[in-house]
């Protein structure tokens, strides 16, 4: 079993240029998504710190002030509870806004999406860089696997913020890499399958038709009459033994009939003598 697996692994994989072209576009698009999601992760990470640090500071101050109310001067002691309550209110408001904007969730989602897009891009890059006998699978299997993973990432990944899209377009707008269809639409480049089939059929006809025509012309056409055809069929039956068998059977029946007629005549003669 191991020898069979090794033989299958060592065989030259089946790949077509169109499959490599499709994987190239997916790999470049995945690299673009990885870049944008990583930028979005850094953006939401900064926002998370800007929201979290004030909440931590205010919560620490209000917690300490609650225990040290008696240490404040008598002149401001009556307003200390109001100040503490106001700070708690501000801290709660900041935390509520942070939860409403889902900053931490988006930060983690963009981080995971960046890692997964990078993994897909590296897998495609490695597979296309290797020679055919070193690749892990055939082109069709690689297409199916990468398509499922690419569609899953697009469905599950969070949307990229518009400011990051604008920065990406400014930075890579003139690049020749395949960009995701977010801010613009890519033209469809269909594979010329019909044209290729027509060319293949035409080439086959060009090779086969002249030889067939020359063969038909070179070989004379002999007219065979129905009588000759019937005679040939009888000869074939005779050669196969069917006609000879039928003639033997008829001869045997004739001999038996003559023998029976002879015996009947003898019986009649004997009966006449007795009378």
C-alpha cells in the first residue's frame, strides 16, 4: 500500500495553463485581502486602546476615591460623591460605545481573516512555484480546494473599512497584480474552448479526409449483382458446413423412404401368395 501511495505521489500531476492563471488571480487577491485586513486589524487595535485606556484610568480613580473620601478636605468633601459618580458615568458611557461599535470583535475578526488569507496566498504561491512532479495534487483538485476556501473566507471575513480601501487603491492602483473586486470590477476573460475545439476538429479533418478520399479513388468499385450475391452467400454456407449437413440429412431421409417402400412391396407380394 505504501508503494502505491509513493507511486501516486511521484507521478506527474495534470495541470493546464488556464488552471494556473485562475490560481494566480486567487493568490494575488488573497494577498491583497491579507494586506487590507491586517491594516484594518491595526486600525481597530488602536481604537480599542483609545477606548480601553480611559475606562481603565477612570475606573481606577473612582475606585480609589471611594475608599479615600474621608481624606479629602472638608471644603470639597460634599462634592466628591458627585465627581466620582460623574467619572463612573463617563467610564460606563465609553465602555458602552465601545461595545456598540464592536471594536474588539472587529479587531479579532480582521486578525483571523488576515492570517487565513495569508495562508491561502502562500499555499497557492508555493504550489505554482514548484515543478509539476513536485506539486501536491492535480490542477482540478487544487482549483476545487482553493475555490472552497476562497469563497468561505469572503463570506466570513468582515468588510474592509473604506479609508483602508482608498489607501490601498492609492498605493497599488497602478500595480499589475490582480485586485479584489471591491472598489472596481474586473473584466471576465473566458477560455476559448469553442475555438479550440473547432481548431482541433479542423486539423483532424485536414489530416484524415485527404487520405480517405485518395483511398476511395484508388480502389475500383466493383458492381456485384444480386444473383452473384446470393451465390456468394450459398458458398459461404457451404463452406461453413450448413449446406452439406442439410444435404446429408435429405439423403438419409430419401434412403429410409426407399427402404420402407421396398418392405411394403414385399409384404404385398407375400399376402397375395397366401390368398
